[in-house]
C-alpha cells in the first residue's frame, strides 16, 4: 500500500511539474523575476546598495568627515491574478527597517493604475527619478519641500507622450498619531508632456501642485543638508513655524536630451498660510543642471511616468559622464529667517556596467548670514565638500 501511495505521489508531482514548468519563466537580467501562467502570477526580487564617503573642507563650522551606508534596500514586487500587484521596498541602511514603498495596486483599467499604500506624492521630476538613476549623489536643495512618502491612494495614467497622476494622502507610516492628535492630510497632482520623445532625443515639460493641511499641532518646518547626507548640519532651517492652517506647493519642471547632452531644471514655490493674526510666509527653491556623456550615451526618458531611467554603457569599458548643477534654496521671508543657500556641484560618474557605478561630487557651498542652523552654527559659512559613492543595484 505504501508503495502504491509513493508511486501515486511521484506521478502527481511529475505531472504538475510537466504542466507548469513550460508555463514558468525565470529571468535574471539584473534582479530575479519569476512569472507563472503567462504573467498571471509573478514575483520580482531586487535591491540597491550605496556606500558613501565624504570629506569636508570646513570654513567656520565643524562638519566631520565620514562614511555611510546610504542605502541598503531590499525590493520585492509581484503580480497576482494578472491585474493586481504589490511593491515593498525596505531600507536597512540606517540599521533598521525603514519602509519606503509599500503598496498594493490595480492595473485592470490600462493604462490607468490605482495605487493604495505608502508611496510618493505625484510631484517633481527629480523626486520621481529613482536614486538608482539620479545624476548626482543627492537630490537638489528644493527637494526639502517634498517631504517623505505618505499613506494614501493615488491614480496615474499616460499616453504616448504624456502622463498624469493625482492622489490624496495622510502622513508617513512613521507619524505618531498617539501624540499628535488628528493626522495631517494632503492632495497632489502632476502632469507631464513630452512634445519630442525618441531614443536619444526628448523634451520634457511638467507642472505639479499640492495642498497640505498639517496635523493638530498646526506646525511645519523646512530644513536641508548641504546636498551631503553624512553631515547632520542643516544650515538653512526655518525652525518650527506655528499656527499653520495650510500649505500650497507649486512646481515647474523642464528637461531636454539631445544625444549625449542633457539639461534639466525645476522650480518649487511654497506658500504657508497662518491663522490667529500670524503673517503668511512663502519660500522657494530651484536648480538647473547639465550633463554630457563623453562616451556617447543618452539619458533614457520614460514618457509614461515623466522620469529618467537606467544608463546602459555602449562599451564593456563603461560609460563616463560629466555634470554640473547650480541649486538655490531661499527660506527667508517676513519674520522667518531660515537662511539662503546656493550650491555649485561638479560631478564625474563612471558607469562600470548598467547596474554598477561610481559617483564623485564636489560641492561649493555659499550660505548667507541667516543660514546658521537656527543659532546652532555660525552664519555665512562656505565650506567645500568632496564626496563619493559606490553603487550596485540588482
């Protein structure tokens, strides 16, 4: 009897394997992707590792040379019943599990996609270009107005040369609602257009807007590192702005790619409305940068979500890129003296292959007198920063 059962189990297992083996695909181009039953079910495994070092030519304040595991992410994704999917991106770089992307989505209304969970507000070209593919080690100063990912619902759709997205959000999963009372909320939308879009040439235009209502504390604060993450110093800092009723955030973005050359820039303006007789204030920040691939590659543009993607070197010796950025953040207005910072960043990037690269950044920082970390640093400090990153993603 046992022999009969064993033979039956063997035959059943063999039959199952024969049926599904032909319908199972495994791809290892970078990460690991497994799909079953013609894509009805799939599972993707990926990640990224970014190791940084920074050296500071200090002016008036100590910054502290050092190293950092900037990102150590494990990325999981998958599809079930063809139209449903999930993405989970956890960063262990700070020594703990920090959820970045954590969503469930529905894509049955193609090309429209509905996303539920912890994700980005639809805002900004640089914010929506993955850190795996950004030209510089850190995003520009005006990224301070975007904050963190939030829990909410977002819908996005696209055509051949445009994209649109909108959503309603609460706060980050890390917000402590037990201490703050009612949670803050926001709504945001972004539209992009690519009047020219080809493999090596493209023009991108975009605009975005967001309305935010703070939590029960009615407070907000803007502050930014000098485009270097290893130092904890934030020269420009508004401090806590009280009696805030709402915020309006507006963004303009543009980019162009012509073969090996590209230009990109963004402007973000933030209005802070206050109640109980307190003065309204407004802040802004912008950047512009250019890049040139000495080895002839082009930055690949993705019109369906208005962002840039992965560089694929033409040669086995890799690709070389030179880039320069000028960025400004202005946090002075009325009674708020958060300071003004202007940075020039020069970059050399070596793409060893399509998933490994070495980045070198040299940053020239120019702070005004009010950029004093709310009294915790000496103002008008103008350090120079040299930093580097070794990066692998899969």
